[in-house]
C-alpha cells in the first residue's frame, strides 16, 4: 500500500479531520508588484458574445521539427455555434496564437469526426456544451475536450450521456471520441446511466491515462472512468475502462453527490504504487468530499479502488468543486489543493476557501491542511491551478481564481519549504487591467507553461461572462545581493574621538558614515540586453518592518545629502549597471552616506534602524494596439524582493557591561496618606479625606536604566493636583485620563533613588465605589527583570454620614370646643377644626454626602376603633410642602377626602412656607403657641349628643399633674390607638449640612374630640418620621437620631366641660323602688275606698218608676246610640 497505511471505507470517513484555520485578510490587500506576472501588457482574446468563450482554458505547446515550439491558447466555448449543419449551439474549442490581435482565434476542425455533413441520426450535438472541460497534457501532449450534454437517441428516448474528443498534440482528430457511459444500462433512465453527463470534468494523467467525471450517473451519485489513451514505455494501450463503484447497492456516495465534478491526478504514493486519482463530490454528506482512487485489476474486473476520502467542514460549501496538483515545497512529492468556493465566515467576513494538503513520506497530511480564505462573496477557490515556478526559486506557485471578487481577481500564493505562504504575493484584479468590460476574471485557470520562451511560466485566465481570455506573462526576475560596508560599531563610543558634521543650518551634530553595496545576479542572463538603471533608497527609522521596528513618526537622524528637506531621514541614489558589471560588487565612493544625529536625542538604548531598498528604474510599458508587435517582456524585468530589501542598524554606546545589555532592576515602594484599619488596609472616608497623598520611592538596584518612565494608574475620579518633586515632570498622556507618566531620567543610574509625593483630589468619588486602587510600575528601554507585577495600593471606601431628623408641631397645644358637625355640612377647611402643622427637617451632618435616602412619615389620620374606618384625627388638607431635593408620595384618597375649600391657594401656602422656613426650629416661643376654636354656632343643626350611638373609643389614662388627677388619651401609631397612613418621601443626593424640610398641613377634626373626648383633660396626638439610607451605597449611618416624632396636645375648652358629675347607679335603683312602693300604697287606699266597685243596672231599674224614666220616646233616645249628626 506504500505510504498509505489505511484504506478507509464509507463507514470510516475521516470524521476527525481538524482544519487549521490559517486565514488571510485578503479583502484589505491591493494589487502588488512584488511578484512577476505582468498585468500591464496582457494578451487578450475575445470570442462570440454569449458563447461562454473562456469557460475553460488550457495552455498548450506543439513541438515543431527541430527544437522549435508553437505556443497556443486553447479555449472552451460551450455555447458557441459552428458551421456543422443540423446543430444549434453545440459548443466548440478555439485555438489562439500568442499575439496582440483580440479576435484571431480559430475553431478546432471536428469534421473528420462526423465524416458526413451532419451528425449521425442517433446522435444530437445541439446544446451539447463542447468545451465544458478542456485539458492539455503539457508540452507536446494530447488534448481532450468534452461535451457533457451530448445526447444519444434510442427510439423516442433521449439520453444525455456526454462525449469527449481526444486530439493529437497537433490538434488533429485522429484519436476519435470517448463515451464512458455508452452501452451501459438505461432502463431506469437517470437512476441508471441515462444522464451520466460524461466529461463534466476530464484529466490527462502523467501515465498516459484519461479520466472522465460522470456526476449524473445513478441519480447523480456520480462516478469516474479512466482509460489509457497513449503508449507508455513500449507498453500496449489497454483499451478497457476502469471505473469507480457503479452499483447502486454498493455505492459509497449518496444521491445528488456529484462525484466526478472535478479531477486531478499524480504519483501521490510514489511511482511504484501507480497513478492516484482524486475526484470531488461537492454535495456528498452536504459538506462535500474529495475521494482518492487507484486502479485495481481483479481477474476480468477493472475498477478504481477507493483509498481515502476527505470531508468538508461546512454545509453547502461545495468542498471539492475544484482540484489541482502541484509541488509547493519542492520535495518531489505532489501536493493536493482543494477548492471550496462557497465557504463563508461572518466575522471577519470571508467567502470561499482553498485547502492545501501537503504530501510526505507518510502520505498526504489529511488532518493538517492549510486553509486560505478569500473576500466575502468572491467565490474564492472556484478555480485552482498549478502556476508553475514563476520566479524560478524551485517552488511551484498556486493560482486561485475568485471570479466574483468585484469583476474578478486572481490570487498568487508562493511555495516555500514549509508549504504555501500564507499571504498572496500578488493579486490581479480585473478592474485594474487595461482591458475594458472584463468580468469574472479567474473563472478558469491554466498555468505552468512558458508560452513566450523567456524561461518563466505564464498564466492563462478564462472569463466566460465577458467572452474573453487573458494571458499574463511572467517577467524575468533579477536577484540583487546587498551588503553595507564601513558601519561604525557604536555611536558616541568613548574609546574613539567623537565625529561632528555641519548640517544645513551650520550646527555641528554627531555623525557617522557607511557605504551600501550591491551585486546583480540572475538565473537567465540571456533575457537581458544592454544596461539597466537601479535606484537604492535608504530610510531611517520611520518605516515599518517585521521583527519589532515600531515605524515611528519621527527619526532621530537625518542624512547630510538628503534631497527632500521635509524628509531628511530618506536618501536616494541611482546606479547604472552595464552587462560588464553584472555579478560584480558596486561600491563606489559616491555611494558613501553621512548620517547626523539630532540634538537632545533621548533614546540612546535602541539602535538606529535603516531600510535599504533597491528598485529598477524603467519606463512603464504601453498596452499595444491590435496587430502591433507583442511587447518584449524581457525589457521589463523585476527585482526579486526577497533580496532587494534589507534592514540594518547602528547601535549607541551604553555603559551596560560587556554584553551591551543594560540589566536594570527597578523597585517601587510607597503608601497613601490614609488611616489604616485593624486588618492593615487603607480606609478612605468620603467627605473626610478630600485630599490624599501618594508617597513612593523608585530605586534602581541594577545597571543604568535608559528612558525610565514611572506610571501611576489611578481612578478616573481622582484629580491629579501635582507633586512636590519639581525636577520630575508628571502628566497624563494624550487621551489617557487615568494614567500619569513621570519622566525619571535618561539614564536612571544604577543604585539611584527618587522620592515623589503626589496630591490627588478625591471629591469626585461616588458612594457606589467600594474600593479604589492605585497601581505603580516603571519601565525602561533597558532590560528589566521579568515577572514584576505593578505595585498596588488599595483603599476601602467608607461612606460615613449622620442623618438627623427633627420635628415640631405648629401649634403645640390646641383647645377644642363647639358642637358636633357632620362632614356633609362642612364647606371650608375652618369648619372642621383648628389648623395644625407638623414640620420635619432632615439634615446630613456628614462627613460624606448621601446619594439616596428614604423618609417614612406615619400620619395619625383616624382613631382606631376596631373597624375599617374610624373618626378623623388630623385631617390632611394637601400634599406635603417640600423644600430641598425631596419628593413625597401620598395616596390621593387620604388628602382632603371631604373636599373642603382651602383657605389659601397652593402658591400662597408655598410663599408662607418660604417665609417661615426654619422658624419652627429657631423660635423657642413657637412651642407655647395655642389655638382655641371659637364657640360659635355652626350653620348646620347640632347633633343631639344623648342620641348618638357611641363607637368604641380609646380609653383614657389617669395621671397626677401638680397634685391633681387628670385624664389623658394618647393617640399615635406606635400604641395602635390611631389608624395611620404612610407618607413615603425620597431624598436625592444630600450634601453635608444640607437640610430637607417636609411640612404637613392638617386640621384637628373638631367633631371627633367634642363627641368622644369632651370630658378628657389632655389628648396627645403624635406623628412619627423615620429616615433610612439606601443600602446600595453602603453608607455607615449613625442610628441615634434617625427617628423623630411630633406631638400635638389637644384639650377641651372649659365651656364644654360637664357641670355635675353623673349619679351613681344605686341612687337610681333606690328611686325606682320608692316609686313602686308609693304606687302600691295608692292602689291599696283606693281599693279600701271601694274605688274599683260599680253598681248593678238591674237594681237601679227596680228602684226607679216609669215616671222617673220619662216617656218611651225619651227612653229610646236615652239608650239609642247617637249618630255623628
């Protein structure tokens, strides 16, 4: 099996292929002249519009008699018309000379194939797409061109099996046609071989075999066929076909996999193991696969054995759409290139990929390909080709087409001993060519042949959408061997006397000289005639280079003979090179350069870097008109940029030991001017430590430290004031507000020490900050000890504040009187009772400001009576009147629910509040103010106190005051004797000693007190306020004065006190009993007097005579009832 130790079956697909994503930022690159394909004078050919001229291309050379060669450009045009009768758009192949004419291509003659004036009756060449694939086997080799849509007729059936034509190196048609699927089963149409589309891809291998791709076989599973077409080393040609697995039951790809879409071949396993064929199946397993085959003979069976398969990594990326073979690392082993044009990546945006698999003694490195990525939506990798060794360095180059990168682009990647170089050495863009109307540049590619006989291979591009092809010829490469002589070992070397040179202003500056030299070498001297002019350019320090040069904006040096006064660090010089001086060192005295060092140069540790660049001075070529002589490409050579540029340096002398390395050792120590907590950490109290000091010491315990800088990173909330060390300058670099840079010294000597004290203002610190850190570090252009960490100082932020709340009642004492009045009869606020105001002041005693706090006021609105609502106590008239950064929220249901007319407008109340602001806390006499409700008759009818059904009232307490027993009722929230509402107020940022005032305006509800508390001596009514600090800000608040209550004392007026005290119950019982005895005595006396006895009527009649009774009429009238009349 050779280097391939494992043959993988379908169930053993290389599932574990891990692709190393080494991608290129191609979208940001531009056309570069760093490589030698000339895009200024290309050879251009155009075909019939709409013929798809350029769909495929092939470089070809015929070997003429003697030693001559004829270079030709073969072009597939699959939609072209021909002169063959009975066909429409069969497609064709053109052959073009290398000339300046654009339309001098000729169709290859296929008439010998038909022998008649039209194709046989069982064939149909119309729309056959001849030229869909096109291959040349190299110099003096055969050519194959295919028509994958060529059709055969069987009765009423039409089969699209395809056909290929094999041509001799002279492009004659004597080798005939090849139909890989002809004669195979078509019973089930496309499920068999009815539409196998043979020739979609084709390949002429080095061993004389021709391989054809048939992606339409077996329901587009696809396959490949191979047959020998040329004699190799005297061996007879085997005319039998070899094929991949063509049994549906044993197929190793699924339907619509398109195996055979692309082909390439080579001795990947060595010549002794035979030819290896690769074919792409871009839709297999959704991601696409590439399969590796080798011929196998088993009795009469001729098969292509599946050796391995490579799997794509992204769905619908069309992995395997294009293939190429080349030797990128010059190890004589072919390497595999796989195009994946529809690969995509979002961040950064990329479109298309190419995978390069290197070959080795152990076989192709499947698991470690290099992946090259193209610009987004460019179809990078649509075509890939072996461009040959373009610069004759021994490594073959890779050409990649990106036909939809704008109007199309071609990317050239150089080969190297490590494989393909990551970045393209040249990008050719259609938009920058002298060819109008060019699109889809790079759709097809062919390279590796020297078509203009200058010793360098050229590259051919087909651009089907513009029906054109473009040939890019390779320019000769001139190698330059460079060196710099007479460089001083050091600048300012104390062992040598200093050298000074005058500048153009007359100042003497430290200077030194050197002399650049070069020698011309080339692989092919015959390409050059006459002399050439070479210019060298030396640039000091402002260039960018790999390996660490920073490419600064300014240079420390200037050249004495600089031509440009604005760029004195650049010098140019031209040298004419004649054929006699080739391969000789050119080091004339006129090439000596004098370099002067600017005064006050601080950086004396880093060497002065110079970049020496050589370029050819030549006129740009002019794109020729049609019919003109083809420009001689050897007149436009290019320098090999790998040797045409070099960087060298000159060092300053440094007192740093024999190794010229300054090993410094910078040490930092210090602290903050803050108190220290018991655990040893710094404590910063907001509002208390507004100015802090950072005190530190910087020492150098090693050798001299050049360009020493100290950096202090501080919080953005720290404002730098200054330092006490006037010899050291500290400032913020541009656009960096939280880092201070201090210039310590140049050099900072060994065993040196510097002390600095910095002042910062911390008033911008926020309470949300939990801690602040200050980091200090020092750097130097010398070598400092590795592994050092910044010197960090951390302080814990504490927010200490003393929030005090005080309250007062205005008035403190009220006397109620009058009569009970129903709320419906009240119209104005005066009708309900006396005015009473509770005022609370919240003040921050500091030291820190408080960002957010909350005040909850418990307001005694009603008497607690065991029911949902009680009688009003302090009737709230309006929203709180506020002063300061505070907002309060009160349920609107509790503000003047009866709708009384207020005595003052809100504006008047606000003005009154402003006048009296703080008086409640400043005037001691205010607490003795009293109010008395006049004993005036209300406009409504009074309520009969004896008829009111009394609710449960709060019980009184007896207390002895000045030797007299009094009754007291306490109505407040804490005792549960009042129904209270919560008034929630939020205070915004409260600075030190800043007050917030909340005033609550209310009325004492007179009816409640007259009805329920007329016989009580004193009623105490309290509201309470409590302030809490938002815990988000971690404020340490003193808790002793966060709660305050306001007391209002209400007493009944003397006029409503009861004149006598109530009778005892036993007196009432005695009176009732006496009344009952008196009644019984009276009844007994009346009984004894026969008061209750009456005389009989009959007896009365017997004692009376008729005459006594009167006449009958009178009698009747006496006993008859009388009418109302």
